[in-house]
């Protein structure tokens, strides 16, 4: 079942994040002493085009292929002993920017917060997953508005609980604006998303997460 993929990701230590959610918000990636943390795009048709660490004094990165080859799919981050770069500023938590190009030439820009920690490792890194809705966004949201709204609300809660997005992330605020507009102003999904400033594909992804969770639970075997 679809949610089994998320369960497997937790077992292996990877945090799975939907591509459209990842593009619209900055996710934390933890780095641990003596370990490498990965950001992996292998599940998508995207290749790495550019990688930038704002403060490189304590973090270095490598990729699984040269960026110029168009074959790089994974970024590996490793903490190092602090270096001194004259004139450069430093930050406890710095940001990582990754630009990708997909098979159709579309570019996407992802941002991550690099969070150093000495805790026991929780994740091996982040795996970016493509958006694969079962139907078009308009059908998925508008066919049954009441059900769709509850699905989006549930999907948002699940996304926050699983760490796909932070509760205080701007995209969460935009989704909540979308929900209020659909409920209170009788707007179509597309109009509400446009007014709330959120990509409709994010709404679809959240509804899909809720649907897959319900589907998994309805088929989950019971144990005596």
C-alpha cells in the first residue's frame, strides 16, 4: 500500500518529502558528527544543476556525479571542524540551496536548513518524491468539496506530524488560508489557491497523503 513506502522510509532512516511541498518550503536536514546526510532526487526525473552552502565553514558537500554531467542525483553533507574564511560570516544554522533541471528542462529551486546536532541519528537524509496524483487537481479537489476539504485538513496534519513541513512554515499558513476561502467564500479550488498564494499541486499532494493514509488503515491487518 502507498503508505508502506513512508513506513519503510522511517525504518531505513530517510524522510520522504513530496516534491511540490519541498519546493514551497525550507526543510531541516540534520547533520551528525562523523556521518554523511543525503538529499536524494533519485525518485524524480531531476538532475542537480547547482548547489550552494551559504556558510561553508563547518559543512562540506559532495555529489554522486559531476554537476556538469547532468547525471548527479544526490547531495551528501558532512560536518567538519570549523574553518576560518577571512571576511566571511558564519551561522549556527545555515541554508543549502539546490537547483535542479528535469527531463523537460524545467528548473526547480529547493532550500534546506542545515542543522548540526550531536543527538543520536534519526535520519540518513531526505528523499524527494515526485507528485503523482490519481486525477487532475481540479477533479481531485472539486468533485466532492466537503470531502476534499477534510482530506486537505487531514493531509496537512499528517504532513506536520511526519515532519514533511514545519508547523510554522509559510506554506502551512497559505494552505490554511486556502481552506478558509473554500469553506467561507464558496470559491473554486483553483481560485482559492491563487488567492491564498499556494500552488494547487500542494493541495492535491496533501489530499493524496490523507487518502493514502485512510486507504492503508482500512487494509491494515489486525493483530490479536
